[in-house]
C-alpha cells in the first residue's frame, strides 16, 4: 500500500485553507485523512497530497492541470475517482474552495446514483430458483 501518512504541518495547512467550508469533518483513515462535508466523502489527504472527488463534470479541470488520480496501492494499477489538487490551486484559498465545492457536488451525484441503484435493486423480485425434476 502506498504511504497514506500525512504530516501534521500539511494537514494543518489544508484544514486552514478549508476553514470556510461549512460542516467540514476530517477523519483519520489508514494514516491519511478523509474529508467529509455534510456527511459526504469528498477528499483524501494522503502522502501530503490533497485529492478531491472527480466525475465527468469536474475531471477535465484536473486533466487540464496535469493532475493524476489517487492510487492507494503503488504496486497496483487501480486508481480512485479522486485527483491530486494542483499546487497553485492548493495555495489559493478562493480557488481551492471553488474546487472543493465541485468535489462535494461530485460526491452528491455519486451518492444519489448509488442510492438510485439500491432502490431499483430492492424493487426487483428475487430470481426464481430452478429445480431439476
């Protein structure tokens, strides 16, 4: 697993930059820090890098900036839908807050889609079992 450890200085810097985000809740997570807003998981601080939730709506912002997706396991190809925040954005509180708002919106869309899938799955009849005679 990639080192998710976060230095106290970097964590403090990020949380200071995000002080204007209402209902921000940082939670310890495998040596890193998960970021929640109104109960929605929208960001990860891992290895002294801030990663924010991305989807088709805001991913182009990260791609234009040359940002990379979060890879929790250095020895595996898999990535997550969280992208590294460019340094210039991280250092500009107003710009960072705008990116965070987009990440929270992406987390809301993902939660809504997951909720819809669960409702549809609960509404289905269980498959009939086939018995051989």
